[in-house]
C-alpha cells in the first residue's frame, strides 16, 4: 500500500551522509522530550545496530543533529515541515512520524528531495504493524461492500483530526473502490447538524472521537445487505510502535526519495 516516489532531478547532494550505510546507523530524535520521541530514544539505545547521537526538542539547535544518518521526527504538524527541510538540506534522511501530512505537504518534501538525490524521507502515518495490516485488510475488503465508514478514536491531547491513519485508510479504500467502479456510499441524509456525518475524505466518511484514557484506535465498518464486517485495531501502548519505527530507520538510510507508509520497510509492498 505504501508507495515509493524516487527523486527525479539529479543535483549535487548536500553532505551525502546517507550514502550506503552498512554499519552502525547514527540516529537523532526530534521531539525527544515528547511521548513518542522519548520512547524512540529508548528503543534506539536498546538496538545493537543503532546509535542515539542527538536528542532535540523545542529551543534546541537542529545543528545538534549534524553527523547523524537519520532523524526521527515526532513533534507537531506545525513544526515537522521545517524540520524535514533542514534535515534534507543537510543530507540527513528522515523518518517522519508526526501527523498532518497532506498531498501538498508530500509534494513539497518531494521537491526538496529533488535537490538532495541521496537523501530519503519516509512518512509513516502509523508505525503499528497491526495498523498497517488493518489498512491492508480494509482496502482488500472495500470493493466487496456497498458501505464503508471509518471511526478513529484517540486521546484528547491529539492536535489533528482526523488521524493520519484514518486519512490514509480512506485514501486506500477510495482508490480500490474507484478502480472497482463502486458507487458512492448509500446515504439518504438530507438534513443534518454540521459534522454529524463526520469529515469526508475522498468520498469516505471519517468520524473522530477524542476520549481521555484512549491511546490510538480505529474501526473500519463495511456493510452490505444482511452483513457487517468490522475491522478494528487498538494500539494499547506506544511500545507497539517501536518495531515499526526501527524498521523505518533501517530502511530509509538506504532508500533515497520519498516513501509513504511502512509497507515497503516491512517487505509488504
Ligand atoms: N506515526 C505514528 O505511528 C504516530 C504515533 C503516535 C503519535 N504520532 C504523532 O507524533 C507526533 C508527536 O506525538 P506525541 O504523542 O509524542 O506528542 P508530544 O506532545 O508528547 O511530543 C511532541 C514533542 O515535540 C516537541 N516539539 C514541538 N515542536 C518542536 C520543534 N519545532 N522542534 C523540536 N521539538 C518540538 C514538543 O516539545 C514535545 O516534546 C504527533 O503529531 C502525533 O500525532 C504518530
């Protein structure tokens, strides 16, 4: 499901820090004091083939990252684009876990990468392997059902809605349904309170719940006459994201260009 977009334009590289990394991978973490950043620092320190060389948070100089092969960004949608621009222009590859990526933002990153042909950026809406599989299963099922809607449920300190995972799931489902010639979801609503039917992403309704006590959860509900298929994934602890984060770190250092999704890093693409 993830797609790789190779940088097209060959211009002189910045400080080609990413040229075929085969030994210890040096990793910097941006947003290192945050929930995901701190967990990533611990996971990198525990991995034999990775070395944690920088921990950056608000107010720290990004120059601290110099010498790293890859930066992992878990910051804020308002900060991640500047961080990526800095990293790419300094020859660092990036694992971007921060949410809020739109097609426009991906296009911006791609144009920056065109000027740094040895650098890789992987944007991953969800590092959970279960969530990646949930997206694949939902896309697989989408053409067989008349109706499909997405419900995503998160902790109330999340800045963006809907989640990056829900957006991506909707895009994948919409692509499959369009290819299969499926019509729009049946819906007789003519009178509604604003927002009652959720946000619409590429024709798919997405409903966002923010509830204290939740971590990250998503249901894809598919229906046809006489049957319902519900595909649900629950992230119960941020630790579940770490195998995916480390797989992305190992993949991106030797994968120039823009990659979206974890599938290729997991050998699923
Ligand atoms: N892709 C995934 O699987 C996944 C999983 C969980 C969270 N997320 C996303 O990751 C991001 C971070 O989530 P979190 O729960 O760790 O948030 P958090 O608020 O706990 O941590 C964010 C950290 O980033 C720091 N920060 C903000 N702006 C910065 C900047 N310009 N430079 C350096 N540091 C900066 C903050 O000070 C904070 O320490 C969010 O966008 C969230 O939606 C993605």
